C-alpha cells in the first residue's frame, strides 16, 4: 500500500503565524496570535488562525501546550523541554534544566505498556510576581 504525502500550499498568513510564534517566545494563545497578525492581514478570521495552528501542530512545526487553563498555548520550540507556569500571572516560561528522561524509565517500572515521552509543567510564582508580592 502506498503512503500518501500531504502537499501543503504556501500561505502568507500561515507564514505570519509561524513567524509570530518563533519571534515571540511567550507561548501565545490563538487569540494573541490573531490580534497580532490581523494588523497585517485585516481579513483573517480567528477560524483561519485555529485551522493553521492545528495544521502546524500536526506537521510538527510547533507544539500545542495544554496547561489546564481555558486556552491552549503554542510553542515554536519543538525540542523536548519543560515549562514553568506562574500561578499568579499565568505566564509560561521554558525551563532550562538537566535532562530528566530517566523519568520515562522510572514510570515504566510498574507499567505494562510502552512509555514514549512525557510533558511536565512546574507551577509557582515567576520572578516578577514573587517580587511584587514581597513589596
């Protein structure tokens, strides 16, 4: 059986979405992206942004972060890494830390299936919120 290759037409709107996500590493939501690029593309719809974000996620160009809030966030860094979410302001930050892939092996010890990866979110107060609360 032949595998069908998906052909994706070039799109200026999609390129603008990718550029925004790669330029602003603040893990934006679809609404944030929409509001930012509608200045250059006044006829773009929020639905178009959502469809392109879904496509870009399926293609592996970006990652979707489901952090438990009402909105999903998007990350241009598709390499394995962990995130910190501020309980106060909700900002999401990449955490620079040692590799913790040993957790896959640890989790596999009492699990009969096959673990292929993990997503970990750390929570607390970001530096700005911690400083604000200490005043």
